C-alpha cells in the first residue's frame, strides 16, 4: 500500500486553515468581561461660550477629538473641569447630590 503524502499534507493544511478560521471567529466574539458591562465614562465639562458646566457621558475618542457638543449652545469648544481628590464626608453632614448614582465619592455638584 503506497501512502500518498501529498494528499495527506493537503488535507492537513486544509484542516489547519479551517481550525484557524474557527478560532479567530470564536475569539473575536468571546466576551472577555464575562457578562460585566463597562459603560462610557462621564466627564465634567465647561462651555466657555455659555459659561455653564455639565456632567456628560461620552467616549474617550469623542472627547479627544472634540466631538461633544454643548447641550445648550451646541459649541464643540468644551473644556475639561478637573476637581480635587475625593473627600469623604459623613453622610449626615453631606448634602444629597442628584447625580449620586454617577458621581460617587468625589461629587462636587452638591457644594
């Protein structure tokens, strides 16, 4: 019985190519966060044109490319407002923030 190595090699190559296609498809569609959802970040932005501050959810790319419009005047020249480190205050003395579900411990909207 003569073994045709060329046919075996061709079958093996086709198998490897198909396996690679399957693995690429599987890895591309695999959810590495295991069900956790990470939303876009919120930014404290100020508009110099209408002199108002906003807490806006946007992608990092939109912020870097200045594609976030002002909700009031539509200007794209928003400036990032940097706040200090979060201060932890006793709950009894801290005023309630309407954005507490977003702001967290570093909220400065209530002051």
